C-alpha cells in the first residue's frame, strides 16, 4: 500500500509539473489565470496522497476528512505564499474569486485522491 501511494505521488507530481509548466509558458501574462485550476487540482491530489502515505507510516488510514483537510490546508498555505511574495494583489477585483476557485480545486483534488485511494486500495 505504501508503495502504491508513492507511485501515485510521483505520477501526480509529474502531471503537476507538466500542467504548471504549460500554464506558465502559455498563460502567465494573461489577466485571467484560470488555466492554473489544473495545477491546484493536481496539487490537492498530491498533498492528499502525501498525507495518506505519511499516515501509513504510523499504521493508520487517512479518513476522507483528512484527505480534504490536507488539500485545503496546503491550498491555503499556497495562497498565503502568493500574497507574501506579491505574486497576486489582494486589492485586485478578481482576487477573491480566484482564491476561492483555487481552494475549491484544491479540495476537489483531495477528494479525487480519496476516491482513487479507496477504489484501488492505495
């Protein structure tokens, strides 16, 4: 089970790298950065897989709420990182909508990871 979670993390991180690279290359200068929703979805998946793997080390199984909480916590940390490094402007009109959408995609990624982990007994 631990090995499957590591493989799931690797596959998800590779897909995340591709999505992020394409997003930066194609859409970094655009006002609407909705393309990065894929990155948030995959980031939520990776985070949930990571915490599920960490829980197997201590001999426990991560509950569904744990998948969602880990993905959301990492998403919130990422949004704070963007503000601290001035990657986004909290004064922007689209900031709130963008942040909420990013957090929703983080949570959806965590939920998808939970479904995959349960379906494939990962």
